[in-house]
């Protein structure tokens, strides 16, 4: 039965009574709360910058509007230009990847991912169903670490319909 009875006695009167209580609901699947309660800013702070594998991050819409950012400021029009690179990968190689006013040499561009490199640092951009994840890294981070963190968050969001 999903309703339990619990015997309660009161010390002052010595009488016993029964209370009806309901059990604690079962826990929700692990990703459920994270997906529905977590804000876009929390993804940036906890899942990207919080890993220390990227030094700055942002989440933008496909229209280029900034949804959340931490230690990464996009200049006017950069979000829209970056989102457009996923539709035309050849322009990414010719024009470069501009993030935060810094032009990066494009080293990978396809419908899902765009990577840019500038010296020992760079950017990793991943497109999901609703947004674009941007992670920047500097010389203190290995490019593979930054790539793994951003791509795995992208995989998670895609699997959950974002």
C-alpha cells in the first residue's frame, strides 16, 4: 500500500492515535533535476568554467543572443557571426573565429563543432539543438581538456533535447 499508518502516543494523556502518512516519493532520474532546475548560467559556471578546463565560457542562442557568460564578453555582432559559422564551415576557415574581439585561426569547422586557435590558447564552440556553447582556454589548459569538457556538455544537452 502507498499509505502507511503510524502509531502516535501522546505522553500527557497516554492515548494512542493513528496518523496517515504518505511515503517519500522515489528520487527522480539523475539528469531530471539538473535539466529542469539548472539555469543556463549554472551550466556555464559549474559545468564549464567550474571544471577549470576552460578559462571563460558562454552560451548563446542560434540568433547570437547571449544567454549566459562567465569571463567571456562577446562584442557586438560576434554571437550572430559565430552562430553562422556552423552553417558555412568554409567561411570559418577563411574569416577565422572571432570571440571576445580576438581572431582565432580556425582548425576545425563542421555542422556541430568549430575550433579556433590563437597562440597557446583557443576556443571550442559546439552547436546543440537550441544553443551554442563557447569555451575559451589559455596556455594553462591543454586544448584536449577544453575540447572534452565543452563537447561532453554539448552531448548532454543534445541527449536531453536542448
